[in-house]
C-alpha cells in the first residue's frame, strides 16, 4: 500500500517538516489521514503529533504560510488547529500518555513519547504514523501491525480490548462506525471486548453517541452498523425503541415479518438513492410504532393499524432523547412517517384525482422524498413481487405528474385566505373562519370548484350563507 498525496497536501507536509526541523522537534503525521491515504480515500484533515509543544509547532508552521493563517489553540488540551485554504484542516498536539478513571472518559494526561501516543489510539489502523524529520522522513512507524490489518480489512485494538473500551467507551461505537464505513470486519477478541463493555456506553454524552450514530447512518450501507450495534448489545442501550422492532411473533401458525431487519433493508434501499440524512432517519422511524400498534385479528392475522399516526407522535420524543434537532428537520421526518402509507394506497385501481390532489397538497415540496421512502419500503424475497410494486409506483408518479400539471396543488395557496374571509364577513379570528377556510380547501382538492379567485369567492359566500353569516356592508 502506497501513499499518494496531492500537491496541496505535500506543500503542507513540507511546511510542517521544515518548522519541526527548525524547532528540533520530533514530529509525525498520524491517524486517519495516514489510514485513508493508504486506502486510497480522500481526506479533508491531517493530524500531527510532536514530542514537545504542539501549539508552538502550529504557530511556527503558520508563519511559513502566505498569507499567515489564524492559529486556534486550546491551552488546556495542548492542541492547535489551522484551517488551510478553507477546505483542509490541520491539527497539532504534543505526544502524551493517558490514564483513566472508571466514571469518566476524560483522561489524566502527561507528556509522552510517540510510542505512548500510539498506545492510546483506539485501533491499530489509526495508530499508524509517518516520520517528518530529516532522519525518518516518510518512514512508517507501525508498532501494532496496522498496515497488516488494513490489508486484511480488520478492526483491532492496539492494547487489550477491555482496557481500550473501558477507558473510552465511545471507541466501541467508533469501531462499529469504521467497520461500516470501510466494509471491515471486527477482530474476534475486539468484538468480544465491545460485547463485554457495552454497558460502559452509559458514561458517554448523548451528543457524542448521536454523532457516531449519524456517521453510521450516512455510510454507504448503514444496515451493517445497525446490525453490529444490535448484536453487541449497544443498540438496546442507546436506542431501545428500535430494538423493540426485532423478532417475529406467530399465532395460529401466522407470523409477521421481523420489522427490525425490514427497517434495515428499507434504510439500505433508500441509502442507495439518497444521501439525505433526515430522509434516512425517516426510513429508520417509518415503522417505529409497529410494536405499540400490533394486534392479532382473527381472519386477518397481524395488523398495525394507525402505526403511521402513532409513529409521527413518537418522532419528537425520540429526537429529543437522542439530542437531534427539534426544528424543520424533525418536522420533515415526522411528516414522512405520517405520510409513508399514503402513496401505497394510490397503487390500487380507480384512484380519484381528488386522492392524488390531497397527497400532493399534504406532501408539498417533500413529495419526491416521500416517493423515494415509499419505494424503498417495498421489500420482499420475491423479486417479481418487488418488480410489480415498483412498476405500479411508476404509474402513480406519472398520474401525480399529470394531476399536478393540471391543478398545481403541490404548493397550493388558497385564492381566498383567512384574512380575506375575516374582511368579507367582518369576523375576528374564530372557529367560523377556520370552517370556511377548510371547506374551501376541501372543495378545491375534491375538484368541486376550479382553482380560481372568482370560484373561491362564490363558494365562500354560499358556504357562509348556510352558516348564517352575511357579507359585511361596504
């Protein structure tokens, strides 16, 4: 495995090597940059470890650049950061050794050697270092056979796994994340170490756990990570609602599918079509209320009536617990969960334009995202069945396109709004205004009246008359 750097990266390495030489400071390029370059992956940041003062090295490097970039430093941690050309980050830290107490992942730190620094790394593939001094420039320092693990696609801890994971339990999720992102296998004793120490994840902040979870969700095949989280026992601790989807129950010989693995299939199907993190979250949560709504009905088998409505109500609580944003992103996920069954009903025959208009209106700008989610939700071991359903969905898309071109309801705004209704009838904000607005919307979506201001005014006047309301005298 060879390292190939871009001209910009080589420029930075030479500046760091020059500054290290002038300061007489033993310096190495370490960690993720080395790993990714050996794997032929792009990298947007590089970490440097020196035996000495990392902040002093960063300041010396900055002085060698034109223009001189700003050095951000954190004295308490002995680290410094430089943003180069707006798209590349370099970080500096002095080599250190660490010791941990059982209740915290924050270590006691003291200066150390490059060997001490490599000892504290999470995995062998992240403990690789490349010398940047005159006597060892470009030489790989690999005390734990990380290069061998890269070649055999293996995740392994440099030290005894229980010590590595007990010291910093977030490393368990990082290990699963790397396995997911890189398509690597977790080595047997390392995997057992994760299982044995899963309970330690409780000392990690929710924000850090969710950050790792999002990185797993953003990977090419996120099901790999969720399967590992589930089998290790971590998922039961960090996301119990998802674990409740697992397993199939049988009654009178009738069973339902395992909704956990169905969800993972939907997630992978969607990931193949969209990078949208929040749409992927919608895939994860689309069936989250099935355990709460599961019922066995004689003559029908297992049912999950209303799981889309109950699931929609669960979304804000789950987002709050996981410290995910409580803003339009959460509202988008909730909307997708609540609407995910609607397009499926449109695959049946004799669906009215009214039903399509209502779906277009309710989905609005998110219609295409909803259709992606619904298509991803078609899972079956029967390939012909999947093919037939997907073909039906193409017909639904075509029908929706035709109705939208004719009626323009996707981002429909009523030609007569609440303000106008209050003005027409001299009403304050009140229930009658809401009734008139909703009646107008329903009449237009049902095709009873055309989408014109004149037709809307006539309809509202007639409806108001039936409610005993009269136009305000001008």
